[in-house]
């Protein structure tokens, strides 16, 4: 339509393209896996998905979903408080609580809902949020909502400078303080210093919320995530996890003391007013958790850690900068949007899918390739990627 509004949108979209910030969706024609087929039938090595353990198309997970569909149908057609809670939803919540060694769990349709709706539910006008500067957009949006609703006080901190955080906490007189951090930072790959953060939470009487989206299923001998890895246990934890990454399905959850999860269930609009997830998803997730915790999951994590070490050993560059990370997320900083898009396109032409990550997802001038390894990759895959990246670098500089 030729109106001022649509003319403005057209101009804004043109500006995104000129800045190298326009995002495109890649359509797949195959199941999610280490190698996928795109809509045009082209096979590519998938190095960007968060399918860390290769469970998104695992036979046991698929079979569990099929059985549940045959038994329960698909949709619930209602919110959970009307007639949308199924026994398998409660089974999954109990399983997650046991899996994580926490008192209670509440399911959400997505991690964006879990994070986005949490703060408006538990914070008030006299409360304070201390949030890591690199936290996920869902956390940021949830805090913004609480600020708009209640005027919640927000300060930011850097996990690399905990002395500054301690100083912030020592001067904060708000009755409720919540320190919030990702466990594994999604665009940098490093792990937050949660032992030190818990010490500060105890010292200054704060809650500590951790979003373990990229650690759940991956970290720890049994895949129990960051708290198990660091052997941390406290009633101060509010733990958020996703079921759409290492677990291979979809959805999210919040684990905490039962009084808190009950309050969330009564007050969180994203929970109260969202149609319940299909029972087939919950049933598939129970099968996924069994795989994660069992011997097969241990084997997958062992191989994944081997691939991470192999990549780091050989990914040596003269101009590209590989950030330090011991997780499957291996960020390669390229700088400008133009260079990142160019390298991503060259990789795509050679059969490697690694999209360019650009602002506002990452800071200005830090456009990067977010290389993501999974347990279904092989040593040959990793070495082929390294060699190809080194060859591309040599042609650019």
C-alpha cells in the first residue's frame, strides 16, 4: 500500500539490508540433525543448531511422541486451569524436579514466556533486579515489563567484574534483590561464575536466578546442568531451563521452592492464559530426559566434549578471533557485518551452514559466526570446518 506508514517500513527495511542487518530464514526439508537438507535439496553440514545431543530426531523421542498422539490425541485446546492439564504434564514436571534435585517445577510453552513473565509475577515497586549485561533478550524484555509496571530498579553487572557487583549489592537497600544471569552465554559460550554469585546472594540476602538454556542436558556427568556441575544447592535458586535445545523438543520450565512455583502458577499471565502444550510433547520429553540421564547420554556428552577440544586445538587463525569457550558454542569474531555475511556465504557455498550473527544480537563491531557443535558431528566434520575456515581467511587477508 502506498501510504506514509508502509513507505516508512519499506525505507526501514532497505536500511536494514544496506547495514547488513536484514535476517533471512533458511527453510529445511529434512529432520534436524548434524547434516540437513535445505528446501532446494542441497545437503549441508549443520553447525548452527542448539541440538547439542542430537535428540531432535532421535528414534526414542519420535516413538514416544507417536505413542502419545495415538493415546491422547494432539492438542489440549484449553489453558491449564480450565481443562488443559494432562497427567503427562504433571509427570514431566515431577520428572524435571527429580532430575534437577529441586522442590517443584512449572512448565511453559517457551523459554521466552518463562523469562518474560517471571518478573512481573514476583517483583514489586520496592524490589531490585541486578542483571548480567549479556543476558538473553527474553530476560531483558521481562525486566522491562516489570520496570514499566512497577518501576522496578534495574542495574547491570559484568560477570568478569564481580567486585563491582559486590559494591552494588552492598549499597542496595531494597527488600527483595534478584541477581540474574545466563549459565552459558548464548553468543559468547562462556560459563557464568555461579559459585561466586551464590556467595554474594547469600551475603547480601538476594535470590539468584539462572537461565540454564545452554547447559541443561549438556553440562554435568548426567546432563543435570550447571547446578549439578558446580555442586550447588540452595533455596535461593530460581532455575529456568529450556526443553527445545539439548532435550530436542520444545517448551521450558521454572524450578524453585514450591511456594514460589505455586505463586507463579497463580499469577503468571504467560502461564494462565496460554493453551497447554500437547501431551505428545511432554511424553517425548520424558523419553528425552531418560536418554540424557542414561548411559547413551553420557556417551554423547563425552563425544561432544572431545569434539570441542578437537576444534579448539586446531582452530588457529591469524585474523579471525575465537573466543574462549569450553561449551559447544564456539564464537568466531569477524568484526564487520559485511565480513561476517561474506564468510557465512562462502561457507554455505562449500556445504557448511553457519549463519552470521550481527547487532543487535551482539554488540556493534563484533559480528561473528556462532559455530555450534553437536554430538552427531564427527572428527572429520570438525577438521573439515577448521580447514575451510582457514582457507577462507587466507583469501580475505
